[in-house]
C-alpha cells in the first residue's frame, strides 16, 4: 500500500502554548516527531499545520509541510485537508495520523500501526499497550480499550473508555493515539461529524464505532510520552538529550 504519514501540529495549546515549537535537544518538538516517522520508513512524511512558524521550522529541518485551516475541530479534519492538498490524484491508499506531541515514539510503533490492514475488512488501525501500573487502571486520563482478541497481538475494538474496563480478571489495555486509515475510511470518518458517545467520553474514535466502522488494535510494548504539560516537556528533554 502507498502510505502517507501526516503529523497534525497546531500552534494553539491551552496547557502548553506553542508546544509544537518547544525546543528539545536543539530541535522543535514537531521535528523530532517527523524524524521518528522517517525512521519508521513506511512512506512519505509531512506536517499539517495552521502556523507559518511551524511550517518554516519543519521545512528548515528538511521535511515537508502543508498549510491548513486554523478552524479544524480535530487532527483528523486537519490531515484530511492536507491529504487533498498533497495527493489530489488519490494515489495514496493509507494515511497514518501521528500526533505532533509524541517526540519519543518508537519508530517500530509507527510501523506496527499498519499491521491490522493485513485484513481487508479493517477500516481503521490503532495501537494498544497492556497496562502494568495499577494506578493507570483507574486513571481517566488513560484511555482503555475494550476489545476481543483476534490474534496474539491484536484486538478488534468494541469500545474505548476513560473508565476502568472491562470488569473482571484479565489484562487491561492502554490506547495509544496513533491511527492508520484507509483513504475511503478517513473520508467517511470526517464526514460523519461528532457522535453522542464521542462527545460524552471526549474520545474521537467512538465516532467510528458508532457508525459501525471496524477498528483493529495492534498491541505493542511501549507507550510513547505525550507532551501536554510543562512537566511532560521536561521528561521528553531528559529522554532525548541523552540520545542526541
């Protein structure tokens, strides 16, 4: 499949203003994410942004950037606009939506998110990690996957929730917010608009499940550090400054 990795990066951020441009080991955070995507070697990489400074930083680092509307309600809407700019002929078959605040993501995880497309009935693919920290099981900031196993390392998603679920003995899985879409599935997803459960749980992926789209989850070993607050940025700096 022809794959395009799109990294949505907006300039606005409530908890950490201008975080896409935050310096980590001498480079903006969004550039680190683009580097991880390039190391995954799954296809063309581009950043979709609403800000000239982000676009300039990305291009200065040797990556592709595309300007998009500042009014998009979600990263999915932003990457859909970027896809139409970058591939108007419709040649790209698969789109990876890689959040611009995951500077420490393992490139192998970017590669793994495409594995569920081995099954032609899968509309959307994403990642999960088994929860080993007891605190995370009850943390509403940790999104849990409720799914049925279909392979040793794969679930078919039935629901996503901030609650502790499912009940009873057995593993719980932490959802990792990186997605892969078949082109037609992305178009259908953004056309649906926000769903009732999406609004209630504040989880965009529930829109797809409510519309009976199939989401398969590949289980990987590590959860990337999402940078949402100053303390997360300091942790990312500590990790990546050691590597550089």
